[in-house]
């Protein structure tokens, strides 16, 4: 089926200008949106509102409403940078080492339909997509291993393999999705007992590549 700003055929909660909510079923094509009322999971095909075309111009003001959908979300994410908190050996550290994780969470999408009054006197439809997402992640990454991060117990330098895990919250606006994560890293080799950040918390900025949309 056609999509529009991530909007797909499916069940939604429609919130009108007065704040009233009702369950609906929407069908989407590249230039139109049809909304059916739903009663006890039964789609009433006689009660339909259609907006065609979405990118056209109208002589009268258009109704404003928001379509809300909840779903499970599956992403591949990466932490752009991690802030490792201060400890007795080192001050706070900012790390940008390679890492990749699988993320699973609960997502809410908000598709807000408003109108714009043109200087010509016509109205046009405007659609803004926002989302909020919270869940867990885990995956692999790398970290610099040296004397500084092992309290002087390691004389060589190398990139160690880590297993990272934690919780994250993502906020989306149109095609931009940014997340904040709180995680823990575990070094996977024999020097894990020397690593001062072993299973210590960090905070990070994350981005995700969505599979479910």
C-alpha cells in the first residue's frame, strides 16, 4: 500500500480539534487518505471521510485532527558518542568508538493534519509526523584498551571487543530520529577485570534505522 510520511493502512486513534478520541481505520495512497469509523473492531464502510488530493488546494478551511498509532518497534541503532562518567582514575570521557545494536521498544506515532491559509485565499493540507519510542538495546562495539583505562595494569594498546546493553528513548520529527541512551559495556576478553569501565554506566546520543516502517 502507499505511504505518506510513514502513514500506512491500519487502525488508529483519531483525535479531533476538541480533543475527542475515537478508533478509526485509515487507508492511504500517495495522494489521498480515507478514514472509516470502527465499532467493536468492525469497520463501518458507510461512514467514510476522504481527503483527495492531500497536496491540493481547497476553498474552505480543512478540519484539523491527529492520527495516533501504537506499535512495537525494531531498529538497528548506533551510539554516536558515549559519555563515561568520572571515576577515581580518570575524569569524564567522551568516546566515539564503533558500535552497533539491535533495539526493540514501544512506539507511538502522531500524524498531525493541519491547514495553511494561502495568500490566494485557498487552504492547503499540512501533515507533520512525530514519534516517541522507548525500549532496550544490545549489541557489539569496540573500545580503546591501554594503560590509562586499566589503572596501569596493561602495557599494550589495542581495540577491545565489548558487549553493550541498556535502555533508550527516541524522539522523531519527520525523517529525523534522535535517541538518548543509558547503557553498560562489558569487555569480552581476558583483560575485562582490569578495565575501569567494566559494567559501569554511560550516557549517549543514539540514532536508529527503522525496520518496522
